[in-house]
C-alpha cells in the first residue's frame, strides 16, 4: 500500500512544480507585456509631442542669418564711411582753343578737390594723348572761387627768362597768383582749386574746330573726364 501513496505524492509534487513554473512564467510574461506597453506609451508620448516642422525651422534659420548678415554689413559700411574719406574732383570751365593765325592750340580747365582727402594728379590727357608736364602751367588757391570763365592767351604759353613762374596779366590772372610750369605729378589738397593751362595739346589741328574733344585727369585711384568743343581762338 505504500507504493501508491508515494506515487500520489510524487504526482502532487510534480503538479506543484508545474504550477509554480506556470506562475513564474505568467508573471514574467505579464511583466514583459507591461514593459512593452510602457514602451509603446513612451513612443506614443514622444510622437505626440508638438514640434516645429522642418520648413518652419529652415525659414527661421534663414531669417536669422539674413538679419545677422544685414547687421554686420551696416556695421562694416559705417566703419568704412567714417574712417575712409572719399576722393572726388570736380572739373569745370573746360576749353580747347585753336589759334588759326599762329597755328597753335591751347587747353584750359579748372580742377576743384571736393573730396575729403588730398590727391596726386598723375597724368593729363587731351583727346587720349598724354600732355608733357613741361607743357602744363598751373595755379593753386584755397582762398578764391573761380567764378569768371577762362580765356585763351594772346600768345603761346612760354617761360620767361627771369624765372620759372609768371603772371598771365591781362588775360587770365586770378588775384596775385603766379602760374608755374609743372615738372612732375601735381598735388591738390582737399578743398583747394587748381587752374590748369596746357600748351599745344597733341592732335589738335585746324580741321578739328567745332569737334568735341575730351580732357581726362588721372589720379592714383580714378580718372575724371570732361568734354568740350574745340573753339577758334580768333
């Protein structure tokens, strides 16, 4: 009779083990489900969070970049304009004459430095041809305003035997100034005025009377052009 009882006990013990195993298995499965459900809720929460779209974000970045670039540009322009003074020459009262009797030509022009810095006149050309410095006569002033028009001289420009400067009395004298013959590049201070006469500009002949011709003033940074018709001196 003992063997059946042992067999029953063994069967009961096996059933208990199976129940315990099933209990643990169910617990583990339940926990896994909870974990999975919790993860899905997290994903849903992350997906449900409100955020800006890619297009709006890109537009914001572009607008901010443009605003920053505009601020930097205005700052650079302000620094440049306040620290760097511009060069500016005003050309006026330009003339080119041809004397039919003496067969010689003459040009004249007024140069006013209206810029904020001094300039150096590197070259002067008439009709595209360089004028030698020895053929250029000039007078500078910072006290007088050249209001009267320039006139042609009665005789060709020349250097007197007693010096390197002279007065053009009776023709185009301004104040007590003396016209001098140039020998190299000319300087013109800011706010100053220079009257320039040019002897025998190249390529001017009798048949050119009435034709428009340009006078060009060259500096180290720019060139200034003025056009006039060739006039008959007599």
